[in-house]
């Protein structure tokens, strides 16, 4: 008999909604896993919460020019990873935005896109100080358990056409409590090339430093495993996200 409390298998996912605070978070933290999933036939949809303007290196540009550059970077990286579609919510980077408004937008997109898996940043990572990450991860997690409740309204057109469906699970990256390490050795070069596309927020020197750090950490994550590069994930069922204290050790 299958254990209903065991973590779900992310490799069964056919459509994944990857929700990120900033334009590069998915690929920096989980780009190898996402590339491997895309190669296995999963449809990847990226949803970016903030406008990401605060971190742009050349602040002499207009906001419109910066936004265009960020999206161009993201699209190039997405082509390398195998992303099928992008959605941008445009909340202010490192700014003041409302948790409940974000949760409503995420529920709307879950109902619209109908993923069978969600991937997002772990908001419960110890010492995480960036509020964009905390709010995004928590809103995504709560949206994953509330999206099927019709009394929570989002968009009249989307809500009117909503038909119930099941999420297989949710995967958190940037986590201190992983329950799996994904083998990304075969797509490591693909991940590196995707990360290199994020030029708007990194100087050449900073990018090389980031890639060295990623190589070091991905080798460290794979220590003791039969592969060279790994990415850690915390994969849970939605039932683990409410009233289930064992989730931290699941």
C-alpha cells in the first residue's frame, strides 16, 4: 500500500509552475533540475513576482529599458532551460507589496495554468533576510493549499471557468531541510549557460564569482552521491503544508 504521507515524485509532473521572487532565482537555485525535467517532457511555466529593477547594474537607464533588458535575459535563459511560458506580476523589487494581494494573484495563476507541481523558494530557510523571498515562498505555499476553494475569489473570468484538479506536490529550493538531491551532472553545462544570460544584474567579475560558487555548492550537495553535481529540494505534498509538524523531517 502506498504511503499517503510520503513525498511525491516530481518526475511524474507534466506541467510545473515555477514561482520566483526575482528573474533569476529559479535558474540559479534549481536550473539543473528544471532543465532535466523539461528534457523528460515536463512543461515549464515561470512566474516572476517582482520587477527586479533595484539590482540592475546600469541604473542610468529608464525603468522601461531596464525592464526590457531583464525580460530579454530571462527569455534567453528560459530557451536554454526549456521554459515554455513566462508570467510577470511586476511587484516592486525590495518594496512594499501586500501578501494577500500576491496570494490572490498566485491562486489566479494556479487556476489558470493548472500545474500538477509547483516549485518555489523555501521561505523558512534560517537567516533568510530578503522579504521578497519570504513573502513569495509563503504566498506560493498557501496558494497551493487554498487554490481549490471557490469562495476565495481572484478573477471573475478565471474563477467562473475553474474546474477542480489536484496538485501532486510542491518543491522548495534554497532549502535548509532537503529530502532529495537531484542529479544535475548531465545538465550542468546547460544550467551554467542559462545563468550566464542574466547580464543586467551582474558584472562580468560578479558572474564568474557566482558560477564558481554554484559549482562549489553543487559539488558539495552531491558529496556521497554517485554523481558530480546536485541540487537539493524539499518536496512535499500539499497535505504536509497545514497541521503537519512532521513536515520538517519528511
